[in-house]
């Protein structure tokens, strides 16, 4: 259910119905303000970062305040995005268990999940106020204003999020469901409080209670992953340590304020803009004209299109939405089973996770201090190996299915589609060259892509719908808030695990894995396939990346190679049924029932597993061109 259009559950009490109407009006008002300001901030970030590129590279007169101003606004964008994502049900969550449950149990799960969200946000309010009080005495160097004006965004955002969560709970539940959920959450909280003395003596046992049992239970019932991480961290530190909880807000700010991560909303915006301007469509048209006539040729076109599109947008949803509607109708007309198409779409998305400028590449580089330029260079060959593995499966599958090729396109048509596609095909090279040649940083280069794409849409392809800009900006704000809150809470959780001594224990355990370096890489690959399935990609990477990279370095594993193994493994888990949410996203975009695609995924997943094993065993594929 989308939180943008809440389902009103009818109650008998007129007073409850009036309360619902008031809650709905407040909800809409807060949502409109947050969405509008967030959209303005996205445009402001594009202008600021692109101005920095122009002033430095073209005018040879660098603006020293652009990075600080962009970072200042980025925290406000992220926190307003948290509110927008909460309203639109945009925060990453696992809904598999809830979907299997009877309606009354699923409704109870939803009410408990909403109360957990409210509990976490309320827990953060006082520490956020304390953190703001500390930071208001710090002066930003370039802007010469108090840092308090920046970090107050956390206090404002959490307050609005608490308000929205409470309003949504009033809009979508009954008094009875609310009461049962409140008893459940309050009972668990009281039990933990009463057992505080026991928790203090448990050592690592308390980690299992908070970071395994509580997180797993929250994720299972549908609590957004970011809030599950957050409430486990706040509860653990509050009940088992004397540390001020403002340190959690400090770590959240540290995780969310990395300027490299500003490329996340910029590349999301670029991906949506690229779909709107038709760049993806002309690329697909060229590939279809080139090889679409051979048996199973459109399957190869889909793989090639995903490889090219992923190199532009950086967003899996944008990738799939750009390619599937163009190819699926013709593929079905040639006899392809709809479930087969969804399986191929999902597996091709998993294949392309390491293709720059993937958001996952940017995220892992920012949280582990690995060179993003090196990751951009190293990610292409592992993805090519995975693509070749999928090509082999497509060739075998096409032999036994009625996917006979169509009429060979005339040479004139091939050349025409190529000429039309050339401006779009150059976009990945423009982005890559801008970083390699030092024209723009990994953060700024996204705005170069945005301006280039906008110019193509306006001047070349003449496809630029101004009415879609605002919805695209709001989608960008929502996804930014969802991603950044995960990074913030996972950063705080990883810090808490480090302070507990868990990271040192993990180093000892992982270093003792049989098989040395290869054994360590193998266990890492298996672990991240599982983590990618149950936690999605970015949460797993942010949480475990900082803990495992020092272990990899101590064992002599190249950090770029290790990062790409993790990302490819995580991608397989993300699109693997029954838990991988990417699989269900592919089915939704392809308008295919998951039941039809479930059994057809396994040959493709097996091919990806073989590709992963090859990447693990041959480091040159990741680091040969560095």
C-alpha cells in the first residue's frame, strides 16, 4: 500500500472518523511543504555543483564555497527526503512474511511496524537536540555561519517524521488494532528495561538480542530497514552503556554528510531524466536493429541495453523501467514466456550492479574510503563476465522456445538508428572521461550528466516534458531520504558493533577461515548473497563493509577486487527469490506474476553464481586496468 494514498479503515466511533480527517489534512499539508522544498533543493544542488565545474574548469576561477554549501543543503535534502519517503512508503522494507499472513495478522504487523518507527524517531529527538546544541558553536569555514543551521535539519526532519508516522497510524488503523500494537511494543520495551541488569552481564549475548533477534523480528514484520537498524542501535546503547545517545546522532550525521554521497540523488535524477528524454529508447532501438533478427536476439538486446543503461542512470528501478516496456511486447509476440522475460530482466539487473556509476559503487567507496574512480574502472569487466554467462543461458533457452528471429533490418535502418543513438551512447563516455580527466569529481560528474541529458532532450531528441519534472524531483527526494537514512543508521550501528568489541572478534573469526585468501573471498561471497537477499544491497554494504574491509586488507586482498566481489554477490541476493526484493521489482515493472517467474530464475542465477566464482578466482578481472 502506498503511503501517498492511505486506505481509510472505517471505524464506528464518529470521533475517530473526525480524528482521521484532521490527520489526513495535516498529513497532506506537511507532505506538500516537504516535497516542494525538497524538489527545490535537488535543483539547487545541480546548479551549485555544476557551477563549481564551470568556474573551475572553463573559467579557471574556482568557487571555494560550492562544496560546503552543497553539503549544507544535502543534509536538509536527506532529512526532508526521509519524511517524503515515509509518506510514500518509499523506505526499503521486507514484506514477504506479511504478504503470506492472514489479513488480520498482516494489519497487526503493520500497526506494530508503524509504532516501531514512531518509537525510534521519538528516541532520536532529545539526542538530536543535544547534538544541535553542541554543533551550533562550530563555524563553517567558507560560509562563515554556525553549523547548527545545518544539523538542525536532523531535529526538524525527525520531528516531522514522528508527526507523519503518528498521523498515518491514525489514518490507517482502528482503535482496537492500535491498542493491540501499543501493548505489544510497550510490553517488549518494558521487558528490555526490566532486564537491563541481565543485559549488562551478557557480553556478546546482548548483541544477539538487539542486532540479530530484534533487527530480524522488525525486518520480518515490515519495519523499514533503516528504522530497524536505528531502534536496535539506540536501544542497545541506551540499555547497556553509559554513552550519551547524542553520539548516535553524531554518527548518523557523519554517515549521511559524506559529500561523495551527494552523487546519489544526482544520479537518481539523471536516471529518471534519461528515461523521460528517450535516450534509453533510442539505444534499445539501435541494438534491436542490429541483432534483433536472430533467434533469441531480443534477449541479447535486453542484456546489452541493461549494460549500457546501467552505465548511465545508476538506478536499478530506472534501468528496468527504461528497457522493459520497449522490449517486452515484441519479445512476447515472438513467443517468449512472460515469466522468462521477468527472470531475464531481474538477472540482467543483478549482472549490472558493478557497472559505473552504480549507486552501490558510490556507496561502498564512500563508506570504506576506496577510490571511486578505481571502482568505476574495475567494475566493467566483472559485469561483462556476468553478461557473457547470461548470454550462454539465453542461447540455450532460445533453442527450446519459440523465440525465432524477425526480419533482418536493412543496413540503412541500422545506420539510421545508430546515428540517432550516438548522442545517447556517448553519455557514459562523457561521464567517465569527466572523472578520469579531472574535469569533475565523482560527485560533480552527475550534474554534468544531468545537463548533457537535458540538452539532448531539449535540442536533439525534442522530448522534454516539463510537466514531469516536478514528479521526477519528488521521486528523487524520496529515494534520497530512504537511502541516506539507511546509510546514517547503519553507520551508527556499525560504530556500536565496533565499540562492543564485535569487530575485533569478527577479524579473528574471518582471518581463521580455511583456505586463506581464497577461502575468505568465498565465504564473503556466500555471506553477501544471503545479506543482499534479506537486507537489500546498500544496508548490507554500509553495515558490514567497514567491518570486513580491514580484514580483507590484512589478508592481502585488493580493496577494489574485494568491493566488486561484495557488490556482485549482493546483487545476486538482491534479485534472488523468495526474499530478494529486486526480483519482485522486476516482476512489477514487467507486469508479470512472481509465481510465473520464480522457477525460471534458477538457470540465470546459476550462471551468475559461476560468473561470481570466476571473478573471485581471477582478481585481474577487477584490477587489471587500474
